[in-house]
């Protein structure tokens, strides 16, 4: 596969070089913290911080403006819906025009949306459709950004797994810090100032991405239609049994276990132990994700997906603790273990995709991956309420526990997944 990637990259024409920058940095630079990766790390962290603040800011802003939770739910649907529906086209466009250009365009689109959202909240929401339209812009921009966020990692660091570990650690920290920062800004100022900070973050991301110096970036043949690009991406996705095998397994996991768990755990923990305890448990999960990311930087198993599947065996601990009515301290310990396991799996998975799939189709393949896995999470969340009404909370959690165990078992039992070997770091 390494030889194939090298041959395809070498065959790229000057027009496929995309950004026209100099060749990648020499191997005398660090395996992870190259000049390019430092810029990319700042860009990605800024974008993640902004994205993590948005749901809190929108919900709080609407409630302070006199709107109900139903309106806040519709707002989140307008934000997430375009992402789920358009991420496939984001992958195609990133392969056609280079991921860097699409990410910069997406950041500028998000910057404009955040500035207008700030104006909206500073001056009051006269028409809800104004808010919904801006959230559609933000969701669409993130759909255009996401495919390139994955495919850029192999271009900016020789140690792809280590770089993914660093980025997952940043993601964990921003997911903890973003909502907290949004809450503070809303408390001492207003929702509009959250949007101002978010706009600055997206502007910072765009500047850092513009500063990247990338070599030739493989691209689809000139003249191919968008539809043909999608078809080729699907063929590349379908031709790798380890790839689509993981996604099929993950779809069941997302609908039956991962998706329902957040709302169900809140519905049990908050009445029994209070909102503070629930916040503590989410912080414990965040701490686990940081540990998992740091672990993944150093530990490089020969069979990454097999090692990641073993780490996923920790996932059922938290719902099991809820069913068995564990004390909060033990639930917190379970959450740390879950955070470590799911983050370690995430790094192994992202690294496998980035190093095993040819560069000219990587954005499209990643888009299919996101659509098939992350896209199922809202389905599981939506089904949680009706499932609880029909079967009860404990029964739904018990099903989630069993499905999580079967997920790890299925990953380990599927030979192409279990035996997939790690691609060595570039020299």
C-alpha cells in the first residue's frame, strides 16, 4: 500500500498539486511537531473549541430570549442536519479542490455565520428563520471541513498515529473547556460575545491553514463529474472489507448503544445524584479521553484495530454501573476507563484509514465513513425516548451493554479487521 501511495502521488500532474507549495518538510524535522503540524494543531484546536461552544450558546441564548426547549431542539437540528446530509459532497469537493482550500473556505463561512449570529443575539431575534438559516450555514461549513480534517494529518506529520493522539487529546480538552468558556461568557456578558470569540477562533483557523506548506496533493482525474467522483469513492470504500466491516458494526453500536446512552444516563443520574454529579461524570469521561489520547501517542500495536477493539471492552462499564446503581465515585472511575477505551479506538481507527487509503480518494472514503457511523448517532438518540417508554430505562441500558460487548467481539472476530497491520511511520 505504501508503494501504491507513492506511485500515485508521483504521477500527480502539476495541476493536481492543488496548493502549489514547496515539498513537505525534510525528515530531519520531528515526527509529529513539524512546522506544518504546529499550524494545523492550532487551526484544529481553534475550530473544535468554537464548535464545542455553539450548542451551549445557542440553547442558552434562545432560553434567555424567551423561547422554549422545543425551539432549541429545532435549532440543533438545523445545525446538525446539513452536516449529516452534505458530508459526502464535502469529501468529493475536498478531493477535487484539495482539502486545504475547502477547509479555509469552510472556516471563512463559519466566521461569517458567527459574526451574523453575534449581531442577531446582540440585537435580539426578530425572526427565528434568521437563526435557523445561519445554523444551516454553520452546519454546511462543517460538512465541507470534516473530510479534509482527517486527510490532512498524513500530510503534516510523519508519525500519523502520534499526531492523531495529540489531536484527540486536544479534542478532549476543547470539549471540556468550550462549554465551560461559553457558560462563563454567557454568565458575565451575553451569548453574542460567545459568537464573537467563536468568530475569532474560526479566523485563526483559516489563517493557520493558509500558512501550511504542502506538497503535491493527489486529485481525481480532470473532467469527472461529481456523481462519478461519488461512485469512485463508494467503490474504494466497498473494496476494503476491513473498512466497511467496521462501519456496519459501528452502525448497530451507534443506534442501539452509543446513541441512547447520553440522554438515558442523564435521566437516571440527575434525579438520583444531582446535576453536579452528572457534570462530574462527564468531566471524568473527558479526563479518560485525554489519557487515551496520550496513551495512543506512545503505544503503537502491530494490529491497531485489534488493539482498539480490546480497548472498546471498557465501554459497557458505565451503563452497567448505572443499572447496578454504583456510587458516583465508582461511576466516575468507569467513565475514565470508557474515555480511555473509546479514544484509543478512535486513534487506531483514524490512523488506519489515513494510512491505508490512497490520498486521492481519502476525503471521499472518510466522508462515507462519517456518514455511516456518526450519522447513526442521532438515530439512536431519537429512538431512546420511545424505547424507554416501551421497555423501560434499565432494559434499554441492558441492551446497550450487550450490544457494546458484541461490538468489540465482532470487531475481534472479523478477520480482515483483526489482522489489519499497522503501516510504519514515514522515514
